[in-house]
């Protein structure tokens, strides 16, 4: 009786059944790896040859997530490339060279992915023509494909260089054939969807990374996507759709107004740097169902529109939870 009283009043946690096991801690990097692998499996089953390209979070290519760690082959086989921002310019400030320490760190993972057959797509943020030239030259020397973005908002088609770096009239069917790309996911400067399509059709980029939606409202149709798959010079190119999987965006079709007052359990705080973007518990099944696996899922819409692949953003969301 005395023991029971002590347990009830003083030591409730210590007197639990000895068979009770505390939940294992979450391995946030591994949860993101598995999320990407699941997305890849679903997409490639629906459309063989569909490209999976995670942006940032390059640490995931190593099974330890650390420099010098062994390759995580399940993850590397699930992806077809790695996107990386700020490799040579923009890490601390746009138009400023990335410090050598950070650059060396990122390259240790990118080289691991590249050596396992994946294409590396680098977006450097620089405005000066000499730095844009330097970005293209340095990435090319590493065997990477790059885009020197003079607007971090990714809202227009740069006028420099002309012609674009690596311009060609070849038919591009695989990532390994890509010599250049355009990253344009914010079309606010275009007056209409038709104007946006016309501007892109007039370019000779081998690969376009764009959003499924025009100004977050009107989804591009399969017919419109097909129009964009031809370069102005007649060669064919690849179209890749942007999709954030590490944050929820309150301007997307899936957002419920009820979440503004009563957040679902998987929805975290707003990103102070990007208003309207919210961190998510990306390992939660409710969030995963929004992204893939159902008729109304984001990825299903991308597949139905006829894109050749998907550019997965906020892969480095694990940093928020670690």
C-alpha cells in the first residue's frame, strides 16, 4: 500500500511498467531520405524515366550525413540529380563569392552524388557580368550544369549572357545531355499565362524549371507544357516542375483556410524569411498524402500535366528540427 501511494504521488514516471519503452528519437535526415525515395518510387511507377531532383540538403547523399561518409545507395538510386544553390556565389550575400569553407563542404557531397551518375544543377546568385561568367566557368570545370540568377526571386529571364552558356540545338532527352537551364518559378512580371509561355518558347535553354501554376492560381495544361518542350532553335528540351516538400505554402491549392486558426498537428511555425511558408513535420502521413499517392496529390497533378521531372525544394528542412 505504501509503495503504491509513493508511486501515485511522488514518482509516477519511475513506477511505470518496466516493459514500457520510450519512442525512438526521430532521425530527421533519414525521414527526409525516405520521403524522397517514396516520391521517386511513386513517380517512376506512374511514368518511367521521370526525373527526381532534390534541391539543397546535399548531406543526404551520405549515409552519415557528414563529410567523408559512405554513399547512401538507396537514396542515390532514387534521385537523378542534385540541385544546389549558392555553390560559388550567394551563400552569404548575392553577388558575393561563397566562402571556401562552405563551398568545400557542399562540394564534398555534390562530388559523391556526381560520381554515382547524378547530374548536378547549380544556381548561383550574382549580378555582375564578370561574376556570372566566373560562375559558369567554375561550374563547367566541375562537370556541373549551372544557372547564374541575377534575381534571387527567380522571376525573369536573364538578358546576360547572350547567347546563353552552352547553347545548342540538340534534342535533350536525359539529364546527362543538359548543358544549361533556366530557373523561373515566380512569373509575377508576366502579364498573362500566354505572355509567359511566349517568352519561354523564345529561349534555347535545354531545361526549364518552372512552377505547375501561373501566379499560384492557374495550372498549366498538358497542351501548354507540350508547347514549351521545344526550344526556339527547334531542339527538344526537358521541363521540370518545382515542388516544395519541406514547407507548406498558404497560397497553394491544398491550403485550408481553417488552418489559419487551427493548425493541423504536422504544421509548424511560419518561415520568417518567406511569409506564407510554414515548416512541416514532413514524415507525417497526412502531409505525405498531400504531396503524393492520391488522385488529388500535388505530384499527381505534375505528372498529369506532362512534366519530365520534379525539383524538390526544402530538402534541408531537417536542419530546422535537429
